[in-house]
C-alpha cells in the first residue's frame, strides 16, 4: 500500500464516521430552538 492509498483510506474512514443519517438530522432539526425574529 502506498502512502497515498493510506491517506485516502484514512480520509474515507473519517468521512464515514462523520456521516449523519437522515433520521438523526431530522431529530436535530426537531429539537432545535425556533428561529427568533430580529
């Protein structure tokens, strides 16, 4: 495995751990405070 392959593998692992499912995103939206008018 080359250094570049190792870097790409690390980036893919990092991105996979950061992914948010649609249900998690919807839950975060539902629990967020409402927008206030200025």
